[in-house]
C-alpha cells in the first residue's frame, strides 16, 4: 500500500511551547523586548504627533484629507518599523498581533506577556513625549486618544475594532505564511529577500486601509497599546469611558483571524 502523501506542499514550523522558559536565559529574548519597546514608542510618537498636528492646524478636523494623512502616518510607520525589527522580534508592535500569534502557537506565553507589557510601556512613553512637545495643543485636541465618535453606538465601535483587527492580523499571518516561500522554491533566495520587504509593506498597507475605513467611527484603535498609551497620558474621562472596546475588539478580531488562518487557510487539501 502506497504511503500517504502529506496534503501540504510545505512544512509548518513546529509549534512553540506554551511555557518556553529557556527564553529567559537568552539575550535574543531581551533584545526582542527592547526592539518592541522602542518600536512602539516611535510608533506612538509619530502617529499621535500627526493626529495632534492635523487637529491643531486644520479647521475641519474631520475632512477627508486629514483622514488620508493620518492613515498614511499609521500605515507608513508600521511598514518602517516592521521592516526594521522583523528579524529581531517578528515586528509585532501590537498586543493584538502578539495575542493572535500566541493562539497560533507562534510565540510562547512568556514572550507574549512580556511583549504586551513592553508594548504598552513604549506606547505610554511615546505619547508622553508628544505631550511634552505639544503642550496646550495636546490637551485641546484630545491627546490622540481613541473614542467612539458622536452618532455611533458602542456596538458599532466594537464591530469596527473587531473587523479592523481581523483584517490586520489576517494580513500578518498571510504575509508571513511559510507556504509562500515553498511555492516559490525555484528562486528561494530571491523570494526570501523580496518577502522581507513585501510582508511589512502589505501589513502597513492593511493598517492604512483600515484607518481610512474606521477613523470616523473610533479614531481607529486595532492596537490596544496605541489606545492605552494615548489614554494614560491624556487621562480624561472621555478617554476611558469606552476604553474597554479598544482591548476587547482587537482581541476578538485577533482570535478570529488566528482560528481562520490555522483551520481554514493552513489546513491543507482534503
């Protein structure tokens, strides 16, 4: 009887152990934490500064041009930062991406928790630097904090965050899927080099598109660290009223994306 042939034409990486304590003794683990901290700090600094700048100098803060510029700032920074640190920490820069990666067994629980901690700390520091630079402009223009816009319900905000984060995390998993390299094995070295650019580019573009769609609803969170850092520094009641949406929504979206990718997109042929 002929031996069974695997339905997959590529080899999945082995699942990472949930409790991978050996990481705690490796310099690469701490280097990754530093990379995530600095990247999230820079992400908040540039993006929140962009939001405050537009609101400070444009009379119609809800104009289409403003949304486009803000979306480019968020998407562009993710592209730049993910490209810079992908080989060091996988370039998460987002607790929702980290949570989805944990569910997909791409990172350990220890790494996931520590990533989320340093991402939130980096976000707080980044938003704090913006506050120091912008002074009165920062307070008058909402501190770049995520809030449900007038005319939208909490349900609409939650739905926007779930779907937006699903798009992001699904793009992350698809852009970094090992079967892409396997299916381009004719020129693996060339393709591998292209992937280092194309993956961050596609992820950054996903962030850009989601921002265009959801800025009018929630200001676009899809990143709990971004929402948390801005809320901590702004620290007004309106920043905390619906803050739970910017954690629950992204985590639900990341969960759905992880399950969809693992059990549908990576399941192999029947």
